[in-house]
């Protein structure tokens, strides 16, 4: 699969930035009466012009040969039915889905959300909240009651009552009974988007107006705002305050004894393995996954962890609701730059409530692009068929749907019937809705259905809307087919055909030659005086082992030695080395000194098949492909419109 990605990347990596070239669309050539047009040829030629290394490929006559050969291979792939392969179809569909995101999202809105998210990411907000629950699909009257209740609580706070006390008393967030609504520090993407907006837009010390989320209405009090501290990596030793539900009165004494051991120089990691009662981290020397503010359940632990530094890496024993801890600093990780965060933020936005803003932006544009005029009479009839049973998930489709099968509306060139809409209504019944009366619910469902169909129609017709999208898809489609075909006809064959490869080698071996080679010892050192002594020892026929034993110790390597067979001109061979038997004088390169001792000279000769196999297989594949294309030209009827080709050449030369 990696090879396929490299192959397609080579063919298409530059396509996304390429706009379709403007040219008159005429038939340039045909294969089995299937036409191929000038605009594609001109676009692909211009696109590849600066990428080809072989100047002959810039020649238009030569390039036409290559282009016809390319289309012949694709035609062969289709003739073999490779386009019907399920894996091929899935991969093509996945690619189209990925590529279509560039056209089905509002890039301006996306950038604004990324900018906003990153700006907020640089700050951490400490906030408290009071929650009044209300279902997101609740009737307007119930929503208003919840809103007014939240507003009444806010008035009491503004008049001087304590936020925390009222949170304990009135908040419908169960945790408020213990934490008085305190949420600690958080940053962007940690809360639902509406809540995040409320928190970041409320000044320190102030209380927001009621903020509506899918949970209900929130009053948000901002207690503090600080710079984002990034993430920290620490290890810890923990002694539990309670074991199996029973208080541990010795926890504090034990942690203090461990701290004394640390002060005496014992290793933190070993003490963590031996004594820490956090079994998830003790075996790893107490190391925890790195974390940011608000990710742990203990503010005290986070405060201690972020206060540590390389200069002061170990905390004193401290207590949390879980037990007693000692924390050791490992490393800190600041907030990434905007550029390094961009892709991650875009991914978070796609999974976040704020993605609706992007979707809604496109939907608004599509409402203008594809205005809908529904059949009022048909719509009235099908609307009456939807009863209050819908609220109890008991509504069933009408038994006679024939009268609803007429066209309800049209988008572009596609018709949508009343029956299609009834099926949609039925499919949404289990989701439930509190919108009343039933006529209003039906209208809401119709608006949603119409928007979904606009988006789907737009996506399905991207090839017609955007020539560059169509061009990229065509090239990817052909590229996938060509990869599968080449793998089947050339690459696998060249690997399996050992007899053919050997025969090809016999015709090519004079092209795969070794230059003169030497089997030589090479000595090197940065110390000239030591190298003079090495040269003297070599002249006395002393061995490499004797030389290394004399100059090298366990802690000090003064002389480097290596022996191999080197081809003339090899980088590892000192340049002054003569391709002849004997000992060289001392030569220099940079700060190092070299001595070469040539023990054997191997004359120039052809490489064996194994020695040149990598290059030979590549040449063999090209040989097979060239012969294969010749056979394809015999298999398929090709007609080139020479007059049109002359026009194309004149157009490109301009």
C-alpha cells in the first residue's frame, strides 16, 4: 500500500494546486472510438513541464506518444474489468470524500474558527457555573421557564448573594453540592462550544447572562484568566488515604519517610516501584501521561506539578483527596505554534459543535443556489398524513402511498417525490422531537430534508461544478487503475520471471560494470604523530590488531580501522589512494589523517546478476513495459487527429 501511495503521489502530488487550463475542447485522438480531448492533453503537459528531467519528454510529439501510451494502459485496465474491483471502488470513493471536503466546507468560516480556537488556547479560564436543566428539544414554554429561573438566580447574585452558596443550593449539576459549581481551569475545546463562548466573553469577576447549551441554561462566573501553562510530564509516589474503604492513619508518616529516603540520595523510580500505591504508574517508576490544566481531578496535584522545574524537580509531600503524594518533574511542553496546531485544531473543529457553523454557512449559500418551490397541494396532503402518534413513536406510513409519489420539488436536474419525503419523516421518528403542533414539526422536517438534499446534490455534482475537481478525480481514477494494472502486468511479472531476467542480464551485463576495485585497509586519526607511528608499524608488517591494541583503550579510541572492497572513486576511500598494491603515505581530509594499505587489486569486470539486481530489475521492467505498449498498440485501434494536434502545438508554443 505504501508503494501505491508513492506511485500516486508522484503522478498527482501537484494536481491540487493546478487549475484546469483553458483551451478549446476538441478530440485529439480516439482509442476504440473513445475520444480523448485537447484540453486534458494541454493541462497535463503544462502541469508536468517543469517536473520532467528527460528533455525529450518536453517534445510535443514525444509527449503525445507517452500520453497515448498512458491512455492505452488505462483502456486495457478497463477492458480487464479492474474498475469493478471492490477495493479499487472503495479507495476511489474514500479519496473523493477526502477531496470533496475542500469544496463542501466554508474555508473562510473554518479559518475564523481556527483563529478563534488558537487565540483562546493561549489562555486558561477559571470559572464556576450554575446549571438549570432543560431538554434541547423542549417546547418553547418549558425553555422560557428555565431561562427565567436562571435569570432570577442571576439577579440574586448581582444583588450580593454568594455564587457558590447558590450553586450548592440551586444548581442541577450534581457535582455542585461538593464543588460549589467550581470547574477549575480550562481552555478552548474542553467545554461545549456555547459554554466556551460564554466563559471567554465574560470579564473576570462577572456573571454571564444565561447561556443556552444542549444541557440547559448556565450562569457562568469567571474567577480568573491566566496564560496557558501548556503540558507537564511528571512522575509521582502516592500513599492512599483510604484502603478498601478503611482510613489509613499511617499514610502521612509513610510518605514523609519516603521523602527522607529521597533526600538521602535514593532513586525516585525505585522508591515509586517499591512503595507507590498507584498501581497504574508504580511499575513505570511513577511516570504519568503528560497533562494540561483541567485534565486531572485534583487542582492541588496540578498546582504542585506545574510549580516544579529542572532546578527544583521534586516536591515536598502534599495531600489531595486521593492520598499523599511526592511529585518529580520530568519535562514541560509549551503551547504549540499556530502553524503546528492548525491541522489538529481543524480536526477538533470538525468533531465539535462549532462544525455546525461551517455546515450552516454552506447550507445558506446552497439555499440561494438551489431555491426550492414545493408542490403546495401535494405537501398539504402529506403533511395531514403525519399525526400526533409521531410524538410517541407510533406513527406509520400511509398504506396507500401512490397519491404521494408525484414530484414534490426539484433540485437542479433531480426530482424528489412526496414518497421520498414521507420515508425521511419516518426515518427521523425515533430521534424524537418536542416541536408542536405536528404541522410545525413537519415543516421543520421538510426544511431539514431540503437542506440535506441540497448538500447531497451539490456534493454529487462537484465534477460538473468544478473542472479542476473533475480533473483531479479523473487522474486519481486512472492512476489507481494504472497502478493495479502495472502491478499485475509488469512489476509482479519482473519479480517472478527469473529465466527472463537472466536472459535480459546476458544482453545488458556490459552496461553494469565494476570499475577497478581494491581490497584495502584504511586507518584514520585526528592525531598526526600517532599516524606516523601507525605508518611505521605497517611498514614493519605489524597487524591491525597490534596497532589497535597499542593505541586504543576501553575509554579512548585514537585510531579508527576498517577494511573492505572499494571501487575506484568510492567516497570512503581516501582520494589519494592509488589503485595498486602497497602502502600509501599519510593523506589528509578535513581534520583527519589517513593511511591506506591495498592488499589486493581487482580489475574492472561485469557485475554479477545479484550485484546489479536492483538496477537490472528496474531496467527489465522498463523493457517489459516498452514491449507491452507495442502489443497494446496492436490490440487497440488508435486514431490521432493530426490537424488538431498541429493546432495544439501552435497554442502551446504561444
